[in-house]
C-alpha cells in the first residue's frame, strides 16, 4: 500500500511553470545533480543514511507538498524515498516516477 501519489511529467511541468509552492527533490546525489536536474530542485542524496534527517532540516512543514524524482521509471529510488518521507510524517508526498529520462523525452529543459 502506497501512501504517496504519483505525478506525471505534464503535471509537474505545469506546477513549475505556474511557480506553485512545493519542494522538488533530486534524490540521485551531487554528481548527477551537477550534470543536470529539473528546474528549482533541491539535491538531497537518497543513498545516504541520513536522507530523512536532511529533508527534515530543509523542509520543516510536514504538510508542504514534496515531490521526489530519480533517474527513470526503472529506478526505484524515488518510490522508496517517497515511502520513507510518508513514514517520517510528511502528508503530501508525490513521486515523479519517470525522473530525468521521462523529462528529457518530453523535451523539457534542465538546469546544470
């Protein structure tokens, strides 16, 4: 049973374009983040044991909308951390499951 929702690339692109109030987290780590990431993204490495603590330091409001992503549909990092955030008490967590690959396939721009 998942306690988080999924978000499509189109829904995420609209949120970014409308400058909605949410936090977007790249879970892949510094090296990947330095190469490219979605616009306005925080980098919090989900491979590290203190991932949840790092999120809690930066996102104090556990009702804030938090969207996580990783590399692609086959990457299971973002669903894993979405579940971890829900377990930590975050109430509005979404997983952009397609990640970098899905974003790129849509022709959307990156920051680097």
